[in-house]
């Protein structure tokens, strides 16, 4: 159908299906853009690392183009989550980071 941007999220529970669809297209990886979002309960460093690895496995990808914090979590300091995301970004797990559904003040 020509879609080249896939927007998914851990909370949607559809990453595995998206991974199967990605493989089925036979489109070269550099020709599409994948966004996924971190579940709010997985924003602490230890769980964030594991959840990204799980997302990559489900999506059947070597990297994610855009990783978003889906919703803020008042129990986890935002700077801690961003720091963990930046470390993984440097390792090539994803290309860009951002936020989604943040309201001021969050």
C-alpha cells in the first residue's frame, strides 16, 4: 500500500505483528521509518534496557528510528529515563528519542 512509517507502542501489544508485517514486505530497512513508544511502567533504567531489547526482537529490527516515552511516569524522574535512552541511542539501538502525550506540567 506504500506505507513507509510504522507507529507502534509496547502498550499496544502489536510489536510482534508489526515485525511480521515488516519482514513480509521485503522492503529494504532503510526505506521505512519505525516509531515505538515505551510503556510508562518500564521507564526505570533496568526495565527500560530490557524492554527495548524485547521491542527490537518483536519488531525483528536491529534498530528503531524513533523511540518515544509514551506517557510520563511521576514515579520515575524524567532525567533518569532520558539519560538511559541517550546511552542506548549512542549504542545504536535507535536513532532519535522524544516524548508523547506529555501535558504541562507533567
